[in-house]
């Protein structure tokens, strides 16, 4: 048993690529009054190798501050960040060697073409980055058609893509993106999501992405950290966000003869409610399989069965999200 635990812990430790350890950052708002604001308040979080982690929080929650701390762009009051085994504040270069990031506006020259910008940036990186490599990144971010146009002629979506290309130029293992879909239209958001997924799936890149809109994270992230007023209130897998940790899940069943079906399920001691033209069943995954079998054996036609996503209120109560996030979530 002890051995099992040991192996288990060790395995997990191997998977961590970033460790945020009890990080706090305060800003002094007014020298005279000594008024301070705690932008990041005792935050601890492990980020696993290869995951997409969403940092969700309302305006002012501390997302940008936390990302800037991870990039050593601002210093903490206390706590530390370990990336790839290196303390960012002590071994900046080694810790950030494999990190690409977009925080606020990427620095790109408006009179240069997209390609010229990338070549310039590649030179700055001092690494051996040849043209083929740059072209493959351009293809990856879907900018091939416009890469020879001047940056100033780019739409917002193209600018974001070039920013991501820039962040990818030194083949990082980790990408940190502060609200990368800000200002994009719905199509642009979908395209970005597909791009991030392929960076994760094809290149195994770990991605940390901040947003104030849960629905954007729902189809992208493996886990979401809920940030409220500088604190991380909860970290949940997407499955927990959508369906809760309760073993009993809600299923919506559309089938023939609803009355008869309801009776059969109740006889199996399942909790069933009729809602319009469907039955809402609370059951475990294995009980629902048995239930469907029983219905089919009783000649009930099954039209559809879907796990129901939880309502916003459930999440709201669980995480005590601030009102402004919940409004965004509700959209
Ligand atoms: N340089 C600064 N000086 C003083 N206060 C600051 C500074 N930078 C951030 N803050 C404060 O720290 C808190 C967290 O800000 P931060 O920018 O990290 O939030 P955010 O979650 O990124 O918000 P948004 O969604 O608006 O980008 C806010 O109250 C903000 O006013
Ligand atoms: Mg921000």
C-alpha cells in the first residue's frame, strides 16, 4: 500500500511542468494613504505537461498579473514559480527557454510584412531558425495567404495569428496566452480553438490560456482554474465543470411511450422526471446502460440519450464565482 502511494505520487510529480507555489503580489495604489491591492493572493497551482489549462476570471481577477509573474515580467512579494524544474526568478533564462507567450499587444512592426516580422524575431532569438521552419509555423497558424502583406494591413484575427506564430518560433514546449481571443468574431474564435487543439495534440504543447468567458474554455481546456479577486477558488476538469463530481449524472432520454418507460425506470428504483417530450433520469453510468437495455427489451423505441450539462447556478454555488463572470458564463 505504501509502495502504491509512493509510485502514485512520483508519477504525478513527473507530469508537472509548471508549479505555482503560494504566490502573492500586491500593488500600492496610493503612497500617502498606504492603500494596497492584492492582485494575486496566495495562489498555488500545478500545471501538467501537455494540458490546456484555462485561467478564468472577471476583469481585475488577477489573470494577467499571474501570467506576467510566470514570465518574470513582474516580481512577486512572496512565493515562487518553477518551470521545467527551474525557479523563474533565479534562473530566468533556463526556466523560460521553452516558453512562448502573448501578453497584451505583441511587439510587431507595422511597416514590416508578417514574414519580415517573424524573420526579425527569429534573429533576435539567436537560435538556428531557418526559413523552412518559419514557413511551417506560418502554415500551422493559417497565415500563408497573407504572410507577405504588411502587418498594418492585417485584421485583428491575423494579428493574433502572427502573434502566436511569433510565440512559436523557438519551438516552445509551453505557451502562455493572455486572452488571445479578445476581439475576435465567432469564426475567429473557433479557428483559434482548433489551432490551440492542434498545437496540443500534434506538438504536445502545454497551453495556459486566460479568458473571462467560460463557454470559450468549455470546448478547449482540460482543466479550468477559477480566479476570483486574486485567489484561485477552484480547479476543475472540464468534465467536472460540465457534469459535476457527483456519481449520479443527469441524462435526457427521448423515447417512445414516455409513460410506460417512466414506469419501467421507476420500477428499477431510478429517479425519473418527465419534462416535455423527454425523461430526465438521475443515474450512474452503469445504471443508465441497464435502464436502456430494459427499455429496449420492453419494446420502447429509443430516439436519443444525452448527458445533461449542469446549469450555471450549480457552478455558481460551488465556486462562488463573482457576478461578472457568471453573467459572461450565462451568455
Ligand atoms: N501596475 C499596476 N498597478 C496597480 N494595480 C495594478 C497594476 N496592475 C494590475 N493592477 C491591479 O491588480 C488587479 C488584477 O489585475 P489584472 O490585470 O491582473 O486582472 P485581469 O484578471 O487580467 O483583468 P482583465 O480581465 O481586465 O484583463 C486589478 O485590481 C488591477 O487594477
Ligand atoms: Mg488581463
